[in-house]
C-alpha cells in the first residue's frame, strides 16, 4: 500500500485525478470502477478540466460504478446514475453505452447481482477502482459485519450510513434503506485500487482501516491485503497516523 499525503482537499483531488488520468493515457480502453459521494467531486472536476484542455480522451473507456440505491429510478436526482451523468459522464466524451451503474429498479435482487458480476467479467475485470471511505469503514455499501461480503449483492444500509446520506434528501424517511453494491471480492479483484480520503472526521477510520487489524467490522481494512493499493489523503485525514 502506498500512501500519498496531500495538503488539502484540492490537492488530494488533483493527485488522485493524476493517477486516474495516467491509467486512461496508458490504456485508453481501460475499465474504470467509479465511486459517488462528496469525496470524488473534485476528482471529476479535475478530469473534466483536463479533458476540455485536450489532455484526456475517454472515448474508448468503459466504466462500472460501485453501487446504486435500490428503488430509485435513474431519473431521480439522488440516484447514482444521475450523479455520475451530472458530475462526469455528460462533461466528457465517454460513450453512454460504455457506462454502467447497477439497475436500482430491478426488483429481482439475485438477477441484478448476477447480471452485474457477469458484466464486469465480460469487460475483463476492473483496471482501476476508485473508492471513498465511509465513517464506519464501509467501501461501496459493504457495511461492517461478521464476514466480508464477496460479490455484488443487495445490502440493508446501516443507520449511520442512512444518517450520513439524509442531507441529500428532503427527510431521512426518503433515504433508501437498501442498495446494490459490488462485494469485497469484486472490489479486491480490481487490478489497481485508488482510495481518496479527506477531512479530519475521517482520521479515526483511516487509522483503523489502514493501520489496524484486518477485520470485517472495518470492511476497508481488507485493502491491506491487495497488492496494488494507493491511498491519497489530505493532512487532516492522516492526522492520527502519519505525522
């Protein structure tokens, strides 16, 4: 595991975007695993800026997203499909047919999870997977538990995750209680993993995830077992472990 220290959120975003852009330049037809939430916004802004300058070409890139709320139509402005189009896909020249997000409206969970796993396999796997880090150590929507979930599955969201996401909805009652998410095995099969972390509120979980024991009670801790993980974190996020 390589850890890069960034000065602040903007610096973290630029350093993480550099790693993604290098992947796209070195392998123009790569498959990117992408994430949502507030952390990647600066990364997507930076990638968009470089695309507009002519430095990046996404025309042959495929993407697969980590997760999607179950029960939200893609037109809903809180769906991750909507998020990705607003913040990246509609701003660069990636082909819409090459972008993939779990279908939150598929009522048959087993069917959707099988479909998504096959899709990733048919693409030849994920070349680089971007991850954020939840306050409870979740990656994707893989919540703390007694065992590491393996493949794409439907998960019941924990109260802390619902609480963290309710700011995006008019009320907590509107936050979906379930989501489709890549499993730990799916994530760990990515050839490269990039974790972006920012803020003092993430310092405690950074310490547990990357410097503590590997345990399913901290799902991100499994990343210590991957052979090609890069963490880009700002000084605040690293304040408890990397002086």
